[in-house]
């Protein structure tokens, strides 16, 4: 799924949707610094949003995850 999404909410979306809205609103309010990558970074540091592009995953020969 990491190849197809920019970000995913971890846990109950109802509990984090307001926090995500605040992050986006603040980022937009200061002129969208850093573009999309900076917005994704800001979302990731909340701890409620998984942003796959910030993780390197190494797979074993059998397809299982070897390291993150």
C-alpha cells in the first residue's frame, strides 16, 4: 500500500481528524513552506499519521520484512 498512498491515519480517524486539520491549516497559513514534502513531514511528526516515504523497508528473499 505504501506505493499508493501519501499518508495514512493510525488508529481512529475521528480522534485525529481535527489535529490533521490544524496541521494543514497552519502549513497553508504560513505560505505552504517546503511544499508537499514539508506538509507530510509535519503530519508524520504528530505520531498519528504514517507517511511511507519517510521509511526504508528491506525485504528478505521470501518477501517478509527484514528491516525498517
